[in-house]
């Protein structure tokens, strides 16, 4: 029997000491316990790339409708409408199409000049200072300004929107996320913007969502309700900041630890796209996604019973040597291109993936243009305290 209990091998998603470097444990899980059961928090986990990838597309067995975070799945609370990542097809597909039209390749490509300008605003004042923080000086700034531009949020309010989104995800060290007594945040902080935008339409996502008509799961053609619209905005604003911020922080750390590869990228900027892909594979911001198991399902000689909580450990799958030979724990910008799971797969594939990639490529290009070499100060770096997302709140460097 391949399922391993917590008595033999213990993986605690809330252990911040473990999360500081989870990969030795994730490697053990892949090889020793491809199906893992944790008695302390009562969840199962899959770790190998093939298992995780297949589970992500099997929404009939692995449902998102009770949430994709372990605490939400266990709490079994009502999920507000419009929470895209917490929905299954066909409802998910209907709602996703409304947002997908805001992130077409053409619309994303049109943002390049603005993203470069946002990078320059953050980086140019630091030239000659001898220091640069990949997160506080750039990673927490440029994505926020970009998503604020897309949503139509005034620049004066963008930091509070970003900070509010970050607080929704954070947990106390060593403990599960505490859910509010009134359930999930439904985006009420966007209410004033919506009311103002309804009277002053513009070329932004908020205006599009206010006016779009669609046919819902009951066959009714209508517009979004106020509560649905607020939740959409909350999801887009939070997700639009998180991945790019963490990606830029890890770019600083990982490339400092691999100076030879960094030098190659600095000398040949055509290597930037594959460098971003390898960073996403090597250090995915989302280490796991949760699912509710709807029926008994077998893995590696054992049965996961219906009603269980399952964690799909993308951080483990993205380093599986079966998908990324010969050793997934090695960072290599020249690695053969293969699909990774940093943005998921299937119906829930990240809508903002093209934007996150564009932001990552531009950010790295603009950083290298000004600071081709750097050393990070890990003694002053701060890791984000959350079980679902792993990244840095601070990544200071000497340049």
C-alpha cells in the first residue's frame, strides 16, 4: 500500500520552517508516498506530475466548488457566486468567458509599453544607490499598477487594494487560515468604484463587467448582479498581483544563486522567455491547490474515499524527474521545454497567465538593463506566511 501516514513521513503545509525550503520533503513524498495521508489535518496529497495533472482536469472527481484552499474545503461554507476558482463546469465556464474577454492576447500585448514605463518608474530612482529590493521596489509595485490600470482603480487607492488582497491569503505562522465569521470576502471594498464607474464608463474591465450580457446556467440572459461583480473584481485584483509579485521575488533569489546563468541571460536577452518559464517551474508561487473528492478514487494501491480533502502539490509535481529529466530539482534555463503546472491546467488554467508572463519578462529585462549583477541579502528577506502561496514580501539585494 503506497499511502503513507503522518507517523512515517510528516508534511505540514503550515510549518514555516518546512516552507522555507519544502523541496527535500516534497522529493521524499514523490518517491516514498506518491499518495500521502495526513492524520493531523485530515487530508490526502498527490505529488507526482502525472497524477496531479490528471486530477486537475478531472473536475467530476476533484471538485473546486467547496474552495481550493484546505481550510475552506474543511469548513464547508457557502461560496459566493462569481468566485471563478471556486466553481466547477458548466457554471465555471460561463463565468470564465466573461473575464477571458478582458485578457485576450491583443489586450495583453497592448500593455507592454505601460508595463515598461511602470518598471522604469520603480527602477530609475534606484540607479547608483547600491541597493534594490526585488519585491518592495518592483514586484509589489508594477503588477499593482498594471491591474489597477486594467480595472480602473485610481493610483491613490491601489496600494490599499493590493494590501487587502495579500491579507486575505496570509496565515499565522504554524496555523491554518482563520476564516472570517461572515465567510469569504465578497469584494465590498470595490463598491464605491463600481457605483462611480457605472456613471462614468471607461475602457477598463470594470466597465466591461458592468455592461456585459450573458446567458447563465439557467438559460437566462442577464447582466451580472452587484454581488457577482464585486466578487469578480476581488478575484481579478487579488490574482492579478499575487503571481507576478512572487515571480519577481524568486527571480532575484534564484538568479543570484545561479550567477553563470544570469550572466548568460544578461548577455542574450532572447533567453528571457525560457528563463521565466524555468523560474515558474522551479519556484511556483502556488505550492498546492485543494480539491473536494466527490467519489472513491484509487491511487498507488490505496483508496481515497469520497468526501476527502485532497491537496494537489504543484510544487512537488513541478520538480518530478519523470516530467523534467534528469533532475527536476536543478535550475536550468536551457532545460528542454515541457509543460509545467505553475498556472494549472484544464478548465482552471490561469486566465492571467499571459499577463504574468509578460510582466515577468519585462521586469527581468528592465532589471538586467540597469543591474546586470546583484547579491541578495537573505538575512533581511521575508517569506510570505501562507500555506497556499509561497513567496517573498522582501528580497533585498546589493547591486
